[in-house]
């Protein structure tokens, strides 16, 4: 951990691998290895997240780390499967809904995306990013009044959220045409 904290990832990985060898049931070592490999965009991250999941099947953190790695590497179907596992284990896990929505948005499945953002917002009514993304879905679907309302609501909770401000500007330009 000291090597990781000092920024010496190579040494940190070496010692964490040794920890996995010496104590195969030590959850933290594969979890941190998964995170380090994930930061390096190295597919070995999956192996270590899977080891952490095998040690603690109830771990939301390991599933989430794996899902984020998959999402960041455009393996959307696999990422969605991990988010579903998280939601089954913890139906109140807001980020699983938000990230599922984000994947659906990337796939241009705006209605599915919007439904996921709805759930994330219900769990956290002051979730500025959730309102923004739901507004973006509404904009893509041509529901400009709903988009405007969501962008404005996003700014209520984060007055400096530039993406929401840009969304309102786009809608204003459309309205003036």
C-alpha cells in the first residue's frame, strides 16, 4: 500500500501479487490489483476483480470495479450484466442505474436510458448529473420542454454545471429558429 501511495505502481503490483499468493482469501489485494490494472486499462483487471468476487460474493465494490472497467472499454453488454448483478444485490445502488443509463444513452436507446436516470434521481433527488442526462435523453427524443425542465433542475442542485447550461443554450437556439 505504501508503494501505491508513493505512486510506484510497479512495486505495488509486485507486492500485492505476492500477497495474493501468500493469502488467497485476502480480499483487499485482488481488489486493489483490479483497480490498479483498471487505471492502466489492462484487461488483467477483470481477473483480479473476479478473484475479489470469488472471495466475497456479496461485494458490490468488486462488481462495480469490474463493471466500470468493462464500460470504459466499451464492453457494454458485459458491463450491463455486472450492473444488473449489483442491482439484484442492492436495489438502492444509484450508480448502477446511472451507469446503465449512460450505456443505453451511448447506444442511442434514449427511452431505456431515461428510465434508468429516473430511478437514479428517485434514489437521490438532488442528483444533478442524473437530471442533466435525463434532460439530454429528452432532448434527443424531441421533448424539449422536458429537457429544459431537467437542465434547469440540474442547475438548481449544481449552479455551475456547464453541461446543463450548454443544454439550455442549445434549446434556446432551437426555440429562436
